[in-house]
């Protein structure tokens, strides 16, 4: 009997996983530079948190949740996203005092039809800026995602931006949109027909109904003066920050907690079933939707699986700075001490375990993707090793006390 990873999930092994380590490192570094602190929440939450927070009429809640009853009879769900959990955690901790800036990283679960870039377990890295109503917060979060993609080397990314206004702006708009959709009823998909009366804005999000939606009245044309002013502020802030964007009037996003600003990052030359490598929005209603005090908030989540697919194929960098090769069996202990010293000095260093031929050790060095090999042989008695650049094959003697300097060029 052999076992395979469940459908729609992936094993990520070296060397591919080096890219994941980089994606994580760059994200953590950027989050800290922008003043966000790590938030760790459980991978499981009570089902109701998501059905209330994300919305009963959304694809995610209707079709994609991994929900089960635990041994205590509680309905729990593997998190399909991180925002509801962060908000729940802050409410549980007593609410947001002033502002709170948090980031997270980890696996999310959605029961989707698996495809390239659409997985049942996938990774998101997100930031949430809580307690701030100013459009400055929206601009910071949008810029953050853009810079992240830039630093990772994802080229030609378009920020698609929209404002969906506030719930209170929406009653007139909703009526207008419903009337429009009713007039095109015969052309709508089954899902759209069902959502038409529950939440007509969800129809704008439906890829299957794109032709009808193209002619529909859009939320951005129905903003209240306050929401319109907020959106002007977001756009002026993005212009000042040098972040290019395109207004996408039918972009509403697939989750119910949003109001006002919503956006997605779409790499222009990325062919995958789903093209957005990240998205976010303002979600002032969410705290109250899940039982908290009114708290303005804005955030984003980047989809790591898709980002790594969209990224330019980068040359694989060496995974080790040095591989120490034992050419004289009597020098094994010295060679091991050298590895230990290098590791303590911050170098990535390794050697083969057990007794192996020199040839086998060089093979192991290549397999480990080492940049350099340091051969410990007879010349150790004179305080030297033979150092070889594994990319060029060049070889030279290096004094033991010079090794660290030599490795750094
Ligand atoms: P979302 O648009 O549902 O937003 O997901 C964000 C990103 O996660 C997507 O742009 C995509 O790259 C990735 N993603 C989503 N589903 C999958 C999947 N099945 N396979 C691979 N990648 C996927 C949210 O989740 C919100 N919580 C974002 C947010 C944070 N809004 C405010 N704060």
C-alpha cells in the first residue's frame, strides 16, 4: 500500500522549497519594516466564525469549507482565510486599543476544483491594519503588497482597484442592480439566479456571468460623498507613492466583509486558472459581524503558491556556502571541527557522515548545491586546505585562518 498527498495538496521539497523560504523571509522582513507584528491563530475555528464573517452567500462558505464535527460535537472548520481569525483573536483579547498592525503566514484550506494555482491547501501571507479609518491605511496596505511582489521579482503586476462603498450607500444601488439583473434573468447562471435576491453584488463576482455583468451598473458609480472622498484619498495616496493601478468597476471580491476600497494584484503575463496573486480590502463591518465593537480595518493576503508560479524562473542559488571534504581519514575530527566553526560563524556548512571516498564526497557536495568545497588532507599539517569553487572548478590552497574571508568573496 502506498499513500499520496490528498488531492489538491502538495509536498514541497528542496530545492523547490528554497523559493518558499525566500518568499517567507522577504515577507517577514517587509512586515517588520512596515511595523507589523506576528499573529498566530489556530488552523481550526468554530464554523460560525466563517459563515458569519465571510458570508453565507459566498462561494467560500457555500461550497469550499472543510467543516467537520469534532469528538465534542462542535462544528469546526479548517480556516479558509486568515482575516476572520485575526479579528476574532483581537476581540477575544479585549478589542483594539488605538491601532493594531498584525501579520501572519500559513496554510489555508478551500475545497476547490484543483488546478494550477488553485489548491485545496494553499499558503497565504497577510497583513491586517486594525483600528484605522483613514485612507492612509488603505494606501499603506496596497503599497505593501505591491512592494512585496517587487522585492520577490514578480514583474508587470497590475493593481486592480475599486470601491464598493458602504452598506448604507447600497440600498439604492442594490435595487438598481437587482432590476438590471432581473431584466437579464434568462442569461444568468444558476448560482447567479440564487444569489440575485440574497446578495446581488455576489453576481458581479461570478466569472460564469461575465457577459451580463459587463453591462451592469457598478458600485463605484453609486458612492456616498464620504465613500467617494475616501476613494479619492486612496487614489491620490497611490499616485504619490508611485503605485500604478487600474480602476476595475466590477471588482467586488468574494467575501462579504468588505466595504469601500477593494483591490487585487494581477501579473499581466501569468497564465493560470486564477490570475490574482493577492488581494485585500477595507472591512469596517467585520468586527460587528462577529460580535465585536465597531472597529475600522483594512488588510490583504498574498497567495504564495500563485506568486511562486508567476515569479520569473530564478537561477537556483547555492544552498551551502561550503562543503568540507575529508581526503585524509586521519583528519576527520579536524574536518568536523572546521564545519562546526564555520556554522558558528554564520556560514551554511556541511560534510558527509561516515567514511566515503573523495569522489563520493564531491558528489554529495554537488547534490547539496554547495558553492565551495574545502578539502582537508595532508596540507592540513601545514595549516592549509585545498579550496575549490564548485561552479568554475578552480582550485587553490587557502590558509585555515583565511577560510572565512575566502568564503565571503
Ligand atoms: P482572497 O482573495 O480570498 O482574500 O485570497 C487571497 C489570495 O489567496 C488570492 O489572491 C490567491 O492568490 C490566494 N488563494 C485563494 N484561494 C486559493 C487557492 N484555492 N489556491 C491557491 N491560492 C489561493 C482573502 O483571503 C482575504 N482574507 C484577504 C484579506 C485580508 N482581506 C482583508 N484582509
